[in-house]
């Protein structure tokens, strides 16, 4: 196989799926190996996980009647469709997503620089309301508080999964009439003002967590180093059958798109989010375009809004 190390190549050639995925393997094997070559696993250990992901994906596609061709399967939308139906735990989903997205990211002759991964679609207003309604449906105060912390810190401050796991009650404070979250570490350490609609609920959760002497908000008394803590929390949510699946990265995307739609200044948003300008550019597909009258007016009057270049 071109582009993979001998160790990875050996692991790919020796791979056999588990019994429940073995039916028709010999017919599917050439396609699975071709997709695995595109994914280009970085190590022999990763090759096994990559092959497991691709095998599950190809079997799913076959069951859906999707033509089993590279052009159809090396596709972000189809991959996201597959993952949305599987309900994997968070760590498995991220492993599979990484392996499958690498197939699409792989350079093609007509696309020598590869393809950028698209961000997950933000939640709609109705979907956000459905998720927030779950807070009051939880059987215990602990599960209700943890879910509220996850949703309000994700939708209200755009924290990523690692930041959510490490969020402490004392990281939520009041300042100049706003609720502010201290997030991140090292160069990513920053203070993020919480969106108004999520500010009071998050403040209330933080206050109650202090009373309960919780070290963390989303993890409660649990360890923030447990990678599956968010997916475990989501898996245990009561009444979630009608609500969309809660994914930390989609909560963050929703927060970012909310700010883009509100025309939050780019420099302010970059500092609060700690993301690249390229990533924000990718999110503009979720921002409604201005109409033919508004767009020219904004361009013509930009100097007056900027203060004349001061």
C-alpha cells in the first residue's frame, strides 16, 4: 500500500473483522483496505481502530443501499449520517470520526492540499429548547445540575469538552453586570462572558455546586480526567428520546454561530473562543446572508461604523 509504513501495512493485511461483521468480508475487503489506505493510519495500533471504524461504516452503508464506491463513502455528510445513527460513547465516536474523516482529508490528484473537515451543524432554537427542557426531567438534583452545567456552559460560553470537564464552581463569577466563565489553561486561559439567556441559570448552578462542595460542575464529584464523563452523563439523561443527541462540540459550534449571526466583532470572538479564523470562516455557511439592500449599505458605511480608522 502506498503511503503507509511497513508496520501499518502488515496490520492492515492481517486484519479480520469480529464475527458479527464477518459476513461477506472477502467481497468487502478490497474496498475496506482502499479506504484504510486513504485514511493512512499514523501507527500500527491506530490501524486496528481505523479498520474497525471503516468496516462498521462500510457494512452500514451496504445496509442503507449506498453504492459501495470510494467517491460515495469518502464524504463528510455520509460519515456524519453514519455516526449520528450509532450512539457510540464519546471516545469511540471521536476515534471513528477521526479515522473516517481522514479518508476525506486525503489529498486527491484534483485536490492536492486535501479537504478541510466541516464543523458540526449548530443546534436549532427548537433543538436547544428540547435539550434545556431535559434539565427538570432528571431523577436527582445531582444529574439535573450536571446536565444544566453542561448545556449552559456549552451553549452560553462555548467551552470545549476538555474545558467543560474541568469547569469549577469558582470559575463562574459576576463582573460588571455579566456572568463570566474562566476557561482554558496556559495560552488558552481566558474569561468568557456568558450569553444573557444562559447567564443566570449557569450562575445558579455554580452557587448550588458551591453549597454542595463540588470540586467541578459538569463532573460533580467525579474526576475531570475521565474522558467519557460527558458521554456517560448524556447516556444517562432521562427523557431524551425526543431531544437531539447532546454533543459538546455542537454546543460550542452553536455558541460560535450565535455570535457570528449577531455580528460580534471578529477580534473579540477569536479571543473568547480561541479558534482560528479559518474555522470561523467554515462556520459562515450556517449564517444567513444579508439581502441585496443591506449588504451594499454595510460595505458603504463601514468607515463610519469603524470610527474613521481610529
